[in-house]
C-alpha cells in the first residue's frame, strides 16, 4: 500500500505559476484636501480638491485640524501601475494604497486600460485588503465590473470602521489580439475616482472607462475627486 501511494504521488503533475517580472512601472502620489463644515449633514457644502504631489510630501502628511467652524481633512493615496511579463503573455496591474484613511466611504471607481493590440486572456481580478485598528484583516472581492474599449472598470464600496490600512488591487493577464502580429509597444493606464460625497449604487455606475481613464457622467461628476492617471509604457518585441 505504501508503494502504491508513493507511485500516485509521483505521477501527479505539479502546476507552477509562471514567474512574473516587472517590465515597466509608474507611481503617482496624491493629496486631497476637504473642507467640511461642522454640525451639518448637507454634503453639498463640502469643498474638496486633489493635487499631484511628490513622494517626499506624501511621506510627510499633514494632520487634520478644525478651525472657524470647519474641519480640514487631508488624505493621501498612492497609485501604482505595472506591466509584468508572465509566461508567454503579460500582466497589467493597478494598485491604490491609502496612506491616510478617508472619512467618506461610499462607492469608488478604479480603471485599467491598454492598447487594442492586446486582449484579456483571463477574467480581471479586483479585491480590497483592509485591516482594522484592532488588528483584524479582511479581503473583499465584491465589485461591479464595467467594460470599455480596451479598458476595464471596477466600482466598489469602501469598507467602514476604524481602519489602519486600505488597499485596492485590479489586474488582468493579456495576450496579443493577433497571435501572428508583432507588438512593439504596450501601455497600461490606471485611474481612480474617490467619492467625496455619499452616492447610490445605481448612480455610481454612471461612468465609462477608456485609455484616457475614468469618465464620469455629468450627473455624478461633483461626487468625485479628480486626479491625473498613472501610466506604464513598454517598448520591445513581442
């Protein structure tokens, strides 16, 4: 019996994941300043602006403060997009990291776009990872997917609670659209829109995605911040 078990073990094929190597990366750092009137529930009175900042400023965040009847909330986030080689294809990945947690937790949007010379070889994957201050950590895969021309979008609700960390990841494996063609350039564009006001699920779905990033319907554009997208580029022969 022992010999039979050993034989069965030896003939079971081992599945080894293809090694991934980052070929191109782009990182953007953002700062969002929101002026929130105290003692009001009218979110239309909130004024919010986002800025592209340096890594040095990102690593030295300002603290929130209250004065003259308003709270000035400053949040920071980092958006990273990568192109990685993986077996005979490539992987495009966007990751957003929150350095300071936002007080507004509603439906946010993330996108990933690419040249039409490639197409997804697998379904895209989206997930959120977050840890509470008590040390408990969770992963959520819940999201609404929207497809565009050579682009993918994910809409999801930010987790509630007293968070210590929060990250969103969105990736897809791609192959050549024409197996017989030679690809000499690749581009992966990542974008993120954070809801600075409470928005409903159905309204949050009113967006499109493309190589130019996330485009919001005019009826919801005032609910979100606006930041420059991140883009990774690759040149070679594939």
